[in-house]
């Protein structure tokens, strides 16, 4: 099971779900305290800004970040849930969760997986740059990008509600 949340709900979500692996996608200078029950080797920290184009002074998601993300999720043993979070739980984390579904379920249709994200979170607005990087890395030939574009922007929210995605 994959759980997605905001930074403010990280500790609560890890405790409630019993997760032992965490992915953080957040601005490099943001303080994040790893939950006590998560081993440092089970916490992937990607210091990236929530942007879709290069911008001076900011860190855009890149191919190296995507390799780290895909390596982490493919090595995740799945005996306990995985928590993915960003600052608001709306853009970077939902893109990483969608990427994780596509990586772990290569036989599944991209649109079906995108609809799972939308059904689980009305506010999900996956970061288009992260999705495009994943699409390329996974050889999905533009289908991930098209699927996320098709579900459109989520409902406006300051912070997304935590949600879960089943891996089947």
C-alpha cells in the first residue's frame, strides 16, 4: 500500500499506517524530521522544488532524481506500507505515487492508474515534469503524460488530505 500526505501529516500517517519506508520530495532547505520508526536507509530524500521548468536558484526535478526514486521503489520490500510526501501532498508526492504505480505495475494501463490517483484524491495535481521524467525512464512512450493531462488539475486546496493507493 502507498500512502500520500503532506509534510504536516507525515508523522501521523507513518504511525497510523505502520509504514517503514518514506519518500520525501521537498525543497532542499526545508526541515524534515524522519519518523523514529523509519531507518535512515529506508528514507529517500529528494531535494527538489515544485516546478516544471528550470528556474534560477531552484532545483528542478531531473533524471538523477528519477533514477533514485525508481531504484528506491523497486527495492521497497512491500511488507509494510510506503509513505510518499511533499510539502502540501498535492503535486510532487502525487506524481511520485503515480510513478510508483506505473513502475510496479508495468502491465497496467496508464489511464487506469491515473484514474486511481484522481479517485483517491480530488486535489491531486501531479507535477508534470516528474511525470514526464517517469514516462521516459519507464518507456511508457508518452502515455503517462497523456493520462495525467486527461485527469486534469485537481481541486484547489492549501493541503491535500492523506490518501492511499492499493498496489495489485
